[in-house]
C-alpha cells in the first residue's frame, strides 16, 4: 500500500519551475510580513521601497538556490535564469494588475533579482549531495 505523499504528491521536474515555485512562496511570506509591518506601525508606503527590494532579493535568492540544487550543475546559470524569469513574471503581473509602467525601479529590480538569483544558485549547487 502506498503512503499518502506517494499517491498525492507530485514532483516538479524542471529546475527553473521549481525555483519559481519557491520564489513565489518566499514572495508571499515577505508580502505578508510587509503588510503586517505597514498595518502595525507608523511606516508609510513611500518608505517601504528598500524593504520591497529586499523581499524580492530574498525571493530570487531562494528560487535560485532551489533551482540550482535541483539541477545539480551550473548554479549561477540556473540561479540567473530564475532571477530573470522571476523579474519578468513580477513585471508582467504588475503591468496587468495595476497598469504599472516602466520606471526607475525596474532596472533596480532586474539587478537585485538577477544578482540574488545567481548568488543563490552558487550556494544551492554546492549543497547538492553527490550520492544521487
């Protein structure tokens, strides 16, 4: 008889898709924390810009880590690819949801997400066990 995780569980085959999945999870956690910070304190929305870039950086780092760990090779490549796709998804969602356009923050977001993703990929590929 199979256990419940074996029956209901599914595995994401693509390292990039897995990294984007984990980036989304960390972005959601960061958004909840920033919402609590914004609601529970006297911080204004205009002062949240560094915090928002930090959340995006952490999400891209975690996604790059997960994608490189899953691939087991070329950590910076898979991390950078995850950072680029993560940024494109965020820009597309912001454009479709709020009609957000190109501003000075977009190149900063691209730089933060790509560098954090590549760094996370370098960390993630080195944590993969070689026994697989």
